């Protein structure tokens, strides 16, 4: 995302995590990898966490990613949520 003119960086990070890869025209790499959705949880969790971290670091440079965790909100129904701990990146002094 742009460093200016996009609004609140926290909201932009949330929006990024809600996008599925391939949805955004002209930037097909933006979004979470849908191929990880139907994999067994034991093998996909680490990859999904790394994918979400990469997504935030790549497309939201205003935020510093501290931790990303995928948690089962309602595992029997196949619902999982992404919990990301992020903070505003400190501007470098010139």
C-alpha cells in the first residue's frame, strides 16, 4: 500500500488480511494464499502464518509485524482467524 493517502495503516493491514490472492487486478500477488485453506491444519498453520507476515511486510510498510498467529475460532465448522500483532513503524531520522 502507499505510504500516504490510504487512511489508517491498521485498517489497511486488516483489509490486506481479508483479501484472497488473485482478487486484485494488476497485483495478483496481493492477498492471502487460498491454496493453504484446504490443507490439513497441522501442515498449513506455519505456512499460513508466514504468508500473512510476508503480506503485511510487503504491502504495508508503515507497520512493523511483531507476531502472526492463526487460531481456530470454530474449528468444527472450518473457521480460522488471523491474529496479527503489529505496531507503527518508527520513521528513520535523516
